[in-house]
């Protein structure tokens, strides 16, 4: 298995180019979801129809598979006359799905900040904006980092499903190479290792961020 | 202590007979040279303690002095690096190999069996929340000692009556107040017929008005002749019920003596300072 | 109404697909749970060597996408000569994958019990076996039930991935129908609805369990 270095020499760059796409999708999705998820979470706090819509949105994306959402967007848009590239469909589907999960993470973080913090701030005469930016949000951010890290890892893994619509991220690249070379083990081992590297990097960044932002809870 | 009527139901199954001529009080608990460290932190620095049958020893001292760890070492909830513990003559946790003089750890089975002779009540989260009060009390006698269920339940109801909670037998712990839960915990420990009962700050987590009922139960237990070691901050209990008071600080026993002597004229400055706050408030 | 026609013609086929989905998920849940409990016990009580191996296993499984593992096994299995029907191969992979997540759920349940519960049980003279059976497990499983159900929902959604390696279940069925009717929106949304019904029901059960576990403590 270690023998075929020629093969490895050709596969690795291909896998790495796939990994770049994987990384792009992951990072873009994560960043977009940080913002989008926050908006959804804030919408959910609303007591009127907006809150209900946000809630329904979250429940819908949490209870349907990513793959189906992917197909709906990809094929749906194509049929509807605005064909989206695989990458864009994938990005859109990933953002829609993970936006729901990130919103729930924010909600958990907001809920976990004790009511007393609000009271203390108001007792000191803070108004809403100051209260939120100087007292509440820093605590929410600190508490939200571990689940966000997990979500980031989840996103990296979910990008593999975009292979189903022929995007040349790493999973698809691996599949193509396996089909054309019958060198199954090496290709997948390589892909697996690169995924482990990517998810480990995400985990590491998460831990470092957690330590940096750790104040006594 | 007064003697109890021998045919009245008692919290203690086999009380030592007070007033009968005895050569010397037989030691119920003997701790010798116990040293315990948590990593680099030496919490017990060589503690030796002897408790006679039927004696009530109250351990007092500042937080971090090692009082809780001391209790936990007796029934090997915490492992200790040096020293031995015997209860009623039987070693607990470690026995001394007669040939080498080294201590060796007993098997897990033996340790579990020896724990049956020691009862302990903790500060909180004592009871099993998924069992009723009655089930809590009979679980160990039935499953550990093999007592027939009917007999165990009868004894359980007896004990509940003595701690004043007969009507709570079918309740789940979540429905009971903290004081009631602790009284059930005492009954549960007693159901195993221990020779020694240990109490680790059992009233510290309770609302003040619930403390009295638990202390009353403990007082009754003392009157019935149980050998007890009590770690507490309740100084009035120490003064009224203890046969001996032990003051611990920094992992060693600093001073011990009878309550009258300790409270009125402690020999050590540190003890005097510690008790001063209490004495000032209550002026013995 | 005319738009819904393709769905109305094919819904029964989709339902059969859903049946296969449930069959697959059901077949994977049992071994995943059993193995999850075992691994959790190893994590809490096992010797250092066993725990180290477990950590490696957890790291690998949680850092690699399920799709990669599924595809890997799908290509690899015929080569090893083991005569395993694809259905069972897929079930095996999913069981091993989700066992890792389940074990973390059960471990969290066990470790969240107050130390006093262990102390009380041990002080009453209970051996470890008895203590686990009547004190620790009843409580730990009750605490772990809601996140466990959550993992089950995830497993049901993950069955959609087997369609990418060519196995037939709801997602594959819906793809077939779409290819035939060229109505991706209706069909995929129909499939999404079926998934939603299954998963949301499970999610509601999980929330019911969560409320119940709070009452008892």
C-alpha cells in the first residue's frame, strides 16, 4: 500500500485542491451563519408572527436531512430557470441548515445568562444597548464557543454531502479517483486524514478562543 | 447519658449496656497515623483517633482542616497514603501483613462488606431520587445483606417512625424538605445496623428552621447508645451531646477534650480563638 | 392542484421509501445504543489503555464525515471478499459511527450525577455492579434520554446519505421519481415533509422526556 508513490504524488495534490474547496465552503458557511443565526435567534425572541416564523424555520431545517435541502435548492432553482452552480447551491443549503442550529446555540447562550445579570445592569442604570453590549453579550460569547466549535466541525463534515451535486470538494475528488484507479484504500485514507486535520484545526481554534475569552464564569 | 428501656424500639439494634461493669471502654474505631494527600496538597498529616463504643465524638475546626476527608477515609471513600483504620477490631480498607508489617489493600469485595458496619450521612444529595423513601431504606439491606424484603420493610417502618416520618414512606425524596430528607438518610444508614455512624456536616445545607429536627434525631441516636463521629458547625450540639470534642486544623488534631473543658478553658490558643466567636455570642 | 399531481401519483412509492428509511434507522439504532453504553462504561471505568484506544476511536469517528466512511466501506467491502449485503454493510457503518456519539451522551449522563450518589451507594456496602444497576444507571439513563433521542433524529436524517452510494430508501426513491417526473420541487418537498413528520415526532418525544426528567429531580 505504501508502494505506489507515483499514485500518491498525483492523488495528494488533487485531494488538496478538493480540500481547498471544502475549506472555502466551511469557512464561508460558518461566517455567514454566525450573522444569519444571530438574526434568526433575535427574531425568535419576538412574540408575534416573526417569532413563529423563525421557530418554524428552525424546526424545519433541524428535522429534514441536509441532502434533501440540497436537492431542493439545486434542482429547484435549475428547474425554475435560475440554475445555481453546485458550489452556490451547496453554500446556500449549508447556510440555511446551519443557520437554524446556530440560532439554537445563541438561544441556549442567551438563556444561560442569569436573570440577575440583567437586574444588576439595570440597577446600575444601564440602558438596553449598554446592558447588552457590555454585560450580556460578552458572557454569551464565552458560553457559546464550545457548541460553536462543535458546529464548525459539523459544517466541515457536512460539506462532504455537496459531492452529491458534483461539486469538486474533497469527497467528490476522492470518489472520482477511486472510480478511475481502484486504489480505494489510499485515496480514502488520504481524504480521511485531511478531514481529520481540518476538523482538528477547527477544534484547536475553538479551544484557543475559549481560553482567550475565558473570564471567571 | 441515660440508659434506655431495653424493650422500647431503638434506633440502635445492639446498644452497649451502660452502667454494667466493664474493664475499659472497648474501642470501636481506631485510626492510626492516617496521611492523605490530594496531589501535592497534604490534607491529613498523620491523624490518630480512637473512639470508644457508645461514645459521641464531635469534630470541629475551620474549613479546609481535613474534617470531611477524615470521615471519608474511615470507610475508604477516599484512599489514603499511610495509616490504618479498624472498626470494632476489624481492619477497614488496609490490613497489616503480619510478616512484612506493610499494609496491603483489601479486596474490593472485602471493602464493600466492611462498609456495612459503618453508616454515613452526607451534607446533601444523599437520597436516591428515583426511589421512594421506603425503597431508599430497604434497597441496601435487601440487596447487599440479603435480608428478606418483608423483614427489611418492617424495620424500615420502625426506623421511619422513630425519626418521625412514618407518613412519608411512599413519597419520593423530591417532595420532602431538606430536613426530612436528612432524617430519611439517617434511617437508611441505620437500616444496615452499623456499629459506627458518621455525620458530615449534615445540617450545613439546610434552612435554619429544619436544622433542629435533624439534630433531635441525632440526639436520640446518641441516647440510644450509638457510636458517633459528627463533623459539624453546630456548637450547641457539640456542647450538649458530645462526650468528646476534637479540634482539627491544617490536617492534624490540635486538641481534644470534654466539652465543658474545651469550651470553658481550651488549652490551645488557636482553639480559644475559634471558640471565642461562639462563646461571645452565647456566653456559656 | 395540477402542480401537486406528480406528488399525488407517487406518494405511495415515497412512503415505501420511508419504510426502508425507518427499517435502516431502526436496525442501526439498536447496536449503536448497545455499543454506546459499553463504550461509555469503558470511558468512565476502563483502564488507561482501553480509554486511550477509545479516545482515538472517538477522535477519528467524530472528525470524519459519515459519507466518507460509507463510501469507503461501499468500495472496500467487495474487495475483502466478505459477503455482506449492502444494507447490512451500511447499517454496520452507521452503528459504529453513532455509537461514538451515543457513548458521549451516556457518559455525560453518568458523570452529571452528584458525587454524593456514588458515595451513598458505596457507603451502604454496594458493590460496583449493584451500584450501577440500581442507583447510577436508572438516573443516568433518565438524564441521557433527551440528547439520546436527539441522536436518533440525527441517525434518521443520516440514512439519506446511503442514497449517494446507491442504496434505496426515501431519498433515493424521491430521486428516482424526480428523474421520471421532472418535478423536483414537489417531490423533494414531499420527501422533506415525510422526514419532517418522522423526525419532529421523535423530537417532541425527546422534549417530553426532558420535561419529565426535570420533574423527578
